[in-house]
C-alpha cells in the first residue's frame, strides 16, 4: 500500500486517514490547546493522540504515525484483439 504524506487540512476536511501500518483512523479532531499532541482520533476503538504533523512519537517512527490513505482510481481501457480495431 502506497501511503501519502499526512496533510492536516485535508484530514480535517474529511479525507481518509490511516496509520503507517494501514489501520483506519476515525473521528479525527484538532483541539485548540497548547499541548504538543493536540490531534485526537480513534484507532481500533481506542483514543490516540498525535502532533499536528501526524507523528505519534515526536522523536521516532511509529506504527501509529498518520498518513493519507491511498486513493483508488478507476480507469477503463479499450482492448481490441488483432483485426478487430476500427
């Protein structure tokens, strides 16, 4: 799964967010507080907190770091076997 860099503005606007290891993140809320982790959301039924840039730990990588979920694009291709093209 190709993850896209976390974008706070898009996440708060409703774009799908996942953790580094692909778990769904719901009810993402940014609280207007001075704490270093003002972002709160639900992951697998538990509340978790993050920095504004989506980091779970400020100084190291975590499976709970936030990313924008990959977007699925549907495309159609016309395929003609030899001799059937117009």
